[in-house]
């Protein structure tokens, strides 16, 4: 048993060293010589998109997380399925991802200005960073130089779900070298954007098969959620496209702003997702939430730090991978 424990520690340490070595090859302003306008192009298009749809930063942030969690931040989530090759994009957790057209627009413009230089993985990371800034977060300096992956398989997709316990979600985050603090901090992004009822409707009507609502939902908040998300009709086949959507923080007056309203909801038993609400029920995570409410600037700083750490996960650099001409497909059909 002791030898097994040592092997587990050694494996985790080796993984951390590999992640750190790859991340070290990323550089702030990586494209300053090869495509000096790259970050300005991304920022300009994001500003236009945000003006038209203030929810788009939340969509891209979620897409970036889903990309980085599977095979690392390599743009593999952007790949379209082709024939018998079913890509990550079509896995159930990814069917509600949105914002692909924003990445396509940025890529098309950058291909005009500096063909074959800027990776799709970097475009997604940069667009996410600019979205964070547009919603009130810190405009952090993002190291770039990621290369695009050449593999995207539906079978690889395993994302922590909304009904995970805090312990299970923290364990999943450890597999990509992120800590419990990173988990609590990144969940703060649930202050903004939308969520479909299907992700949490069981909490409202049949929590853990009980036939009752989750007892840890504030009764008034439960009424709000039930009004927006009616009880599912078991005789009607679930349809993702018609599933109602609500703001992630229905009680917030700032649904498109990255602020600490998420943590206030958690402590008031007004969190929409089960995982989010469970942050209130362990001493450490509850204290983190309270600290962020009282220190919003600290939250902004730590969120930026966690986003940089997320963006470093298992990146491809140097001659690894490729630079796709089209973010939706690999350069070589044989992939």
C-alpha cells in the first residue's frame, strides 16, 4: 500500500512537471513579431460581439474550460464531426456550448492578415481573456504560443457535472493540476450567462429520486426556479433545443457581469446548480465564498490567476500539433 501511495505521488508530481515545462514555452505577446496585430484583432471582434450579445463571454469561457479539461488547451473542442469520426463537440456535455462562430470570425480575419500563424487554441484563450475583461474582470496578461491538437474524440469527454459533489469536482480538477481554490474561484464565472433547465431540474422536483425538491434551496428561490422551469412531462421526449434557459444567477441584477454575486447566492442558498450550492456546506469553501464577497478585488485577481493556470493545461508548443487553417477541421484529412 505504501509503495502504491508513493507511485501515486510520483505520478502526480511528474504530471505537474510536464504541465509546467510545456507552459514555460508559452510567452506573453508570443505573436509580437509574427503577427503583431493578433491580440488587437481578437479584442476588436470581441468588443463588437459583446455589444451585440453581452452573454457571449460566458459562453466562450465555458467553451475554453471544456477544451482545456479534455486533452489540454489545444482547440480540440472546436473540431466538427466528420463521417464516422465523432468529435468532442458532439458529446452530451458539449451540446450546449456556444460561441463557435466568434472563433470562426476571428480566425478568418487573422488568416487574412497573417496566414497560418495564430492557432485556434490561442484564439479561444485570447477571446476568453478579453471576454473576462469586458464583463468586469481583470485584463490579465495571457501567455500565448499554443499549437492546435490533431485529435478530437467524443469518447475522451468527461467533464465534471452540475450534480458533482465538491469533493468529486475537486478530484477531477486535480487531474489537470488545478486546486480546490481554483475550482471555487472559477465557479465564480457562474455569476454570468445562461443555464438550461435540464442541468438542474431534478433539484426542483425529484432530488436524488426523492420526489421532492432539494431541501437546501431557499423556498422563495425554489418558487422562482419552478416558475421558469416547469416540471418535465415524462411522456414528452426531452428536446435540448426547446429546453428553457434562465440566468445562472436569477437573483442577481448583474447577469452579464463577472462579480461576486454568485457567492452571495451560494451563502443565501440561492445557487442554481447542486455543485454550486454545496460550496456553502464545507467550512473551507464557505469561508472562501465569504472572503470573496468581502474582498471583490481579491476575487478578480485570483480569478485572473486561475484562468492563466487553466490556459496552461497540457498545451502543445514548438513543433507539436499544427496551426489549423480552419478551426473546425484538421489540416490533414487523415486525422
